[in-house]
C-alpha cells in the first residue's frame, strides 16, 4: 500500500544529488536549446528535456486512451502541479497555452518560449489579443496543444470551474477539443489521500482553493521539485476521453460542458487505484 516516504538524511542527500544533476543537465543542454529552430523540432525536444526531469524526480506515467489525430487539436485537462508541464510532452508530444506571468520566470520563461509555449494574458481587457495568439498558433502547428482551463492549480480535491474566455475561438471553428483527466497516484498505483495530495504532491496557493485541505506551507516551483525528489516521486495517470460534440455552443456552454466531463471523471477515478 502506498504511503508518503519519511524524510530522512538519506532521502535528503539523494534529493540534493538529483536536484544538482538536473541543473547540470540543464546547463549542458542550454547550447542545444539555443541552437534549435523554433517549431516542430524544438517542441519535440521538449519531450527529451522533460524526460530527464521525470527520471530524476521518479515520476511514472500511465496513459489510458488515445489523443486524436485531428488537427488543430486542443487538449484540456485539470491541473494540480507543475509536473503536468513535464508529463504531457513526454506522453504525447505537443506544447502548451500558459499564463503570461510564467513568461517572466528566470530561465523557465525563455526555455518555455523556445519549446513553443504560448503565453497569454487572461485578463478580460486582453481577451482579444489572447484569442488571436491562440488562433494563430493552432492554425499553424501540427501537434496537440494543451490548455488548463481552470486557470490555476488546485489541491486535487476537486476541479475548479473552467474559464470560458479562451474558448471563444472554438465556436464555429475546425478546432477539435479533447478532454483529458489527470490523477496523481503513489508509484505503485495506490490512491493518495486528499490530505497527502495537498500537503506533499500538489503545488498551489492556499487562498485560491474553494474547498478541501490546504498545505501547511507553500513551496516555490523548484522547492516542489526538490520535495518530490525527496519523496521518491509518484505516478501520473492520464485518462484521455472522447471529444464531445460542441457544435452550436457558445464559449460559456463549451466551458461548462467540458468542466462537467472532466470533473465527473476525475471524481470517479480519484479514489480508485490505477489500472
């Protein structure tokens, strides 16, 4: 039965070695990333780059279902931590639509731009500009693009309502939207309790949670990576669902329909051991 690994001298020392090894690999790869042309090749290389992080962090991936071959394809999912940014490209290829503030993160923002991430300002006053960015990207790329419509991470106890702004471009378009449900498990596939998920595996701000347990202290993004390395990692279970019919719906109806699909399936699977 899975449980949170106790933190001790050996786990901490191992995590320090892994964390330093990751940064050594980042430094080694920076010249490669710098020389990569933006586009399909750099997006493909993101999977290579992220796989190294997953190996060092002890993250396993289990996938159920298949991503559609239709293009343009927007894949939407719930969001618990920063590790979705690593697991999705490894499992499926593709890139992301992300919040504008991530673009200003030291090194992370630059690497993300190189890997094809589209940063959008989700404030209502910038909705037109954000919409154009997304439309332009989806019309040009031949890989899946991932979006977290909750607009933030959660403690994993529930799925937040989806923000409808970025679904404007789906109305009367040839963009296919495919929902996916993401669950965290212990490495053996066993269920993680809501309390342990919030305290150890989730990466979120307490003040943005509507329900469920909170974490006793919030970590930085890199602090969360180190903490997971110390715990020995976990499993990310990805359940890809069929694209629902959205024709004739406006953006709010689309957001509500997709949120219900993802939320219902997430709550159904949350307390079941991974298949």
